[in-house]
C-alpha cells in the first residue's frame, strides 16, 4: 500500500503531493488546467489530456515551468482504446497514477426536445461514459496498491433541474449516481471517489449569458476544493463538495 504523505504534526509539508502521479482529463484549459497547475504546485507529477494539441502544448509548458514531471497528450475520453493507450503511456513515463481528476466535459444547451441524437451522444459519451472509461483504466493499479483518489467534476446541474440544459443535467445526475456508487465499491480498497459540484465558473464552457462574470466562481476556486479533498487525513473521506458563487447576481 502506497503511504499518503505524513506531516510532522506541526507544519504541513510545502509539497504535500510530491511523489504522487496525477491525471487530469480536459486539463488543457478552464477548470482542468487550474487543477493541473494546483497539483503541480503541491508537488505532484501531472498528466493532462484533451483534443486540442495547441492548448495542450501550452499547458504542458506551464506545468514544466512549475517544476512538475508533466505529460500533455491528445486523448479523447470517449474512445476506450485512446484512453487505455494514454493511461499506459502515463504509467510508463511518470509512474502509477494515484490521483485521477475526471474533469473533461461539455454541454449543449436549449430545450431537450429540440436537440439532436448526435448532441445527446456527444454529451453523455463525454460527461458520463468518459468518466467510466478513464476510471476503469486507472482503478486496477490503485486496487493493487490499496490507495488512490478519484475526483469527478460534476455540477450543481447534477442535483437541480436545469431548464434549457436537460441533456447536460442528465449527464451530471448520472455522474452523481456513478460517483457515489463507485465510492461504495472502492472505499474498502482505500480508494476515495469524490464529487465536486460547482455552480457557474468563468471559463469558455458556456455561451455568454449576460450574467456578471465577476460574480462567477473562478477555475482556481474549484482547484481549491480539489486541494482540500486531496490534503485531508488518510482516515477521512470528504465525499462531496457543493461549490456556489457567493453572490447570486
Ligand atoms: N464552467 C462552468 O460553469 C461549470 C460548472 C459546473 C461544472 N463544470 C464542469 O467542469 C468541467 C470543466 O469545464 P470547464 O468550464 O473548464 O470547460 P472548458 O473550458 O470548456 O474545458 C473543457 C475541457 O474538457 C476537454 N474535453 C472536452 N471533451 C473532451 C474529450 N472528448 N476528450 C478529452 N477532453 C475533452 C476540453 O479540451 P478539448 O476541447 O481540446 O478536448 C477542455 O480541456 C466539465 O466537466 C464541466 O461540466 C463547469
């Protein structure tokens, strides 16, 4: 079993995640990028994937500059073979993955009855099937080592109705079921599967809504929630975090 980092009982270590290897899906921009950079600052080696090569190159360079062992490669989370090949590459080049952040996601908006079958498949394949595919590829080695952290990025739309975003909401409600059930399957193996459910975050994710962007959460707020989960005590399981912008409007 791989030990979690010990503190000296007084001061937390400066790089509490050093020696750990992490994988952040959709780490090229937005929330995933902020989490990847936070993990690097905390001492972890970080692998990120997405589909846009140029954005990945830029994030890979930022991770290197932060002093982390880093790997930034294209991999589409909806394709089982691409996922398996990417996970194998990360384990070969950085080592066994002990932190997985399932963040890659997208939305389509507008009433469900006006959306197409292609849009349904794209959202569900990315936000739900993709999480299962990547987790499935990473979990066997976590089980062998008897520990690991899997953080799934859900949404408050995975707990509440979202008029004009039904298909997105369906994917995130599904993710909530997948996360909480997998958490029960894996906790006895020393693996924590947790869910962070943010409200509106200022990224490229949503078309402009006319809402004041300065009131939205920032990607770094989600990274802070991820840090809290990862730095909890080894005996503790912070299973869900709901993260709201403080001011509604
Ligand atoms: N922004 C919000 O208000 C908000 C609120 C609650 C929850 N969330 C959730 O937070 C997560 C990140 O959202 P964000 O706001 O950071 O969005 P974003 O800026 O659009 O970033 C999405 C990331 O996912 C990647 N991605 C999308 N499809 C992918 C695929 N098939 N394979 C691999 N990577 C893929 C994107 O890269 P490529 O396009 O290059 O593949 C990008 O790196 C999502 O799960 C979203 O549902 C966002």
